[in-house]
């Protein structure tokens, strides 16, 4: 996979998403100012399937979250939920077109997907944290193939 981490490569990929507002994309950190984004790793089994040659079908599970304006205004909250629907559709379209994060020579990305819908995980008087769980599926070459 080279010198960059999978998280760093996903972050670079997400920087190309036209849906993201002018916010900053953090890693494992989310501030309190709308609109900020964060990619956070989730504990999950890496290898989905192992092969005799040492190669493997792997996954990287993560959440993508944001801090958004939040209130009793229905339109604001619908816009927040709508963002995550559009974001999931963007991931699906990118996978369909095979426009995926560059994982270097030892790994081949297969798809990136949302595993559910976006939802509120914490809400205050005027801001809320939303997130959606996602995963990147990729093929990792065995030692003989490198």
C-alpha cells in the first residue's frame, strides 16, 4: 500500500466529493463548528477471505461524520439527512464507475459503500453530530505477487 495509510487515501478521495461544503476533513477528531467532517476507524475484522497464496479479500470499516447546524427547523434537519442520502449515492456511483481511492500497487480497491443511513449520534441546542458507517472492500496481493 505504499507509505500512506488507508485512512489517508480515503481522506484524499473524499476531498473530491462535490457534496462536501467548505469544511475541513479531520481524522479521528470532530470539532464543534458546522461544517466539519471526520473519518473515524471502526474496530472490525480486516480479512474477509484469505487465499492460499497469501492474498486476501479485505475491508476497512469506518464512519464518516459531520457537525451540522441543528434545530427544531424541519428544513435544516431534512437537509442534513438528505446530505447523507446523497453521500451514500455518491459512494455507490463511484464504485459503479470504478473511481475508487488509490491504494498503491499491493492493493486493488473493489468498492466503497455506505453500510446504512446517516443518523444523529449527538445533538445539542444548535448543533448535531451525524455519521454514516462505511467500508472499503479491497483485494490485497500475496507475498508472491509483490
